[in-house]
C-alpha cells in the first residue's frame, strides 16, 4: 500500500514512501527530536500538533495509527483516540492531530 496525507488546510499532499512506520509531528528549534513527517511548515504549531504526536504503521497490509501521548489528542473521524492504542485506519479517513486536519489516502 502507498500512503499519502492530504493536508486539508493547505491542500498539500505528502506522499509517504519506503518505510513501514512514520512518526508525525513538528520540529522545534533547539530540539533534537525530528519526526519522520515534519508538519511545522504547514502551521502545525498553531493547530496544536505535538513534537511527536502520532505514528502511522504499516502492518501486514493493514494501516494503523496511534497517538503518542500528545497534548491535544489525535482524532479519527471525529472521535478522540486513546493514547498508545493502535487503531486501524482506512482510505478516506480523516485524522486530526489537535486541530490539524489530514485526509488519509491509500493506494
């Protein structure tokens, strides 16, 4: 499966490739932690994205998302996800990192 994230606010599409696990978050100046998918260019800080907010994993052709104990929570299609619980996601699902809204595209 190929995963892309359609960032609703900016209309940007980020293609995720070549890995089975992607951390989502934002880089911060002076912080050594850099997520695999750095959303800071897309107004992530203002929308409440944590530095390491969530992770997307590809497990045997299933895709799961898990909140990494973020400050503002991760929401799947409007429901808040419990932290550190792997939740399966499907093509077209809407994931919010805090108020940061993404559409999951799976090919």
